[in-house]
C-alpha cells in the first residue's frame, strides 16, 4: 500500500506538482483521493531518497537507515533532559531494541507509524526544553516537530496529542506556569499551522470517503484490539501484541528498580508510561467511548509506542541500580533483559521476509494500478467499478482522447443524441468538466464512476481536478507557519540580553 501510494506521488513531484491531489492510476485507472487523507511526510522522504539513489530499493534502505538514526537521536535528545549522558545513551539503546518499535518495521510494516515513532521523542524533548528554558528556538523546535508528526502519521498524531497534553500538564511546575503553558500553546498552534496544508483538507473532506462504514472490517474495530483482551490466536493481532508487550516488560525490568528503591523521580515520564499502559488495556474502554477521534486510531495496542518510549527512559534511569543488587538478583534481571533482546532479534528481525533488489523492484513496479484499501474509495464507489476498454464511453458517439494526465484530461465527442459520457475515473466533487459552452454537469454512476452530461453538438471536453479555496488558504497557513518557525529559529538575542548573559 505504501508503494502503491508513493510511486504516483513521486511521479507527480517529478512533473512539478508539489502536492498531488488525486492518485490517478489505482483501481484499474479509476483512481482514488488517498493523497488527500494519508499524511505525506514519509513519502516526501522516500521521494527524496529515490531521487538520490536512483531506484526504490536503495531509496527504501536509505529511508530506513535515516529513520533508525533519527529515532535513536530523538530518544537521546529527550532523555538527556533528565538523565546524565551515559544513561541517555542507554535510553537510545533500549528504544532501538524495543520489541514493538522493531516490530513496526520488520513484521507489521507499519512504515508511516515507524516514521512517526522516530519524530515523537524529539517532540517530547522540545516540551522539556520549552518548560525548562522557554527560548524562541525551543518553541520553534516544538512547533516544527509537532507539525512534522501531524504530517507523517495520523493515528500517532491523535493519540500523541493526548499523550503530550497529559505529559505537559504534569511537567509544568515551579514559577511562571501560565507563561510556560502559553509558550507550549503557541508551539502547538504553530505546529497545526505549518501542517494545515494536510489536515485542513483531510478534516473538510473526510465525509467523502468510505472509511470503515461501507465495507466494514471488524479487524480494525478498536474494541477488539486491546492488549490482554484475549489470549486466543484467532485474533492474531492481539495474540502477537500480547507477546510483544511481555517481551517489552522483560527488556525494561531495570525500570522497576526505581520504584523498589524509592528513587522514582521522573514523574512526567512515569505518568506518560502509566497512561499508555492504561489506554492499551480493556480498563480504558469508557475513555475510548468518550473520544471518537481516538477510536479511529483502530488499535489500542498502538500505545505500545509510548510504553516503549517511556519505558526506555525509565529503564535507562534504573540501570545503574543493577550494580547495587546482589550477584544472583543482578544475573536474574540481566537474564530477563536478555530474553527480551534475543526474542526480538530471533523472532521479529530474523523471521522477517527479505527480498533481493531485483525482486523488490519488480514488486514495486507490479503494484502500480492495484486496488486501494476500501477506506480511500469515494463514498459513491460502493462496489467494484466495472472494467472499461477505453478511457471514455459516450453511448454510440465516437470519442477521441487528446490528453490524459492525472489531474487534467481532454477529449472530444462527435455530435449525436444528448447522453452522458462515462469516464474511467471515480466521481469526486473537485472534478470539473468544461466545454466551449461552459461548465458541464457531473454526477456519479451507480458504481461511482464519473458521468458528464453532453450536449447534442460535437463537443470538446476539458476535465480538471480543481483544488477548493480552502486548500489554497491552508497552503498559505502552512507557508506562514514555516516563515514564523524559521524566523524564531534564526532569531538573535538582543545586545542587552547578550551582555547580561555574559555578566551572569
């Protein structure tokens, strides 16, 4: 699915379209509007890597390496706010080997979620900096990373926003609480502004796609995907995630020493981790019922991302306490940690399916034009659209296609009785048909195909996918947010502030 999306997205960028609006080649040429609903951050990165590497195999490897490095650096950046350098380094190690974090890539191929997991530690790290120092660059860093999270993975952005809110409220302490809250709110507002080019369109048009309402899939029902809700392999997702959760606890056993030794001082991280545990198990059902946007994240076990993050920091903080234990207890805990690491490497990493460069490139090529996930189909496409041997059908009137681009088509129709031209494209309100006489009316066929009303005269038709005014306004908002964030990052302290800093 990721490459079915990314290949035409890359083609659009290469053709000079900075943000394509319609995925034209999917579903046998009928297309779909998934570009408008799936955050494109990962695909810009993959496209840049494809341009540099020259092929998709190399681009994917480069992307994986960069995101792996970013996740480790992000965890170090966050942990360094509260831990010494050596412990922050161990936090990066724990996160790198966290079973769920590796499972995202090697087994589940939750590629965009994995990318979001590399951004999240930076977001929490900048929350710490804003609360601790509150400099303009800290606010700009929080705004940029939060906006990037929104631009990369929607479910993580939703539950991540909730987690960040709780974390920030716990973290705000000491004097100037109102000022800290104002700075955090400013950063969140700028993050929303800079990512508006994506989420404004998504929110405005989400009612135009089927989602999980038309072709229902019970496997993505949040109520069936809590950790510990079942131990039966019939629900493979939960069964496997229960095992992943157990291995995560084994890897993070040093964290428990903080409580046993009475040294649990990382209150915001502890609250975040406990919140993640609570939200991932059936006890939190009443909360889920009250929050419809959270329900749309589908899998409560996604909170394992935050368990992995918070657990990494706590385990790193508790690691020095291992040296205070007796030899037998120390070996017992190290053995538990070793089980977590060995399981992850042997079952998550080693048992992944790996492809040769040649096979990978062929698979990527073959995915072009394939059917999209039902979520992205327009609401008018309630069944499979029938096959068409030509791009346009107009009853007995002959049709000549002169141009057929993803978002612009031109064709001419001979004179004949008034009829409706059926276009091999799913109906969507932004498709606008125009002839010499003006705008032609459009409507969906019973299977969701686009129909254009034709007059009896010979007609030349231009069919364009036109972005609404709201999209243009959101683009301006994103550009404005980028300018403001850039200005804050490049801001230079006043001379008086410099002199005062030197004097101090």
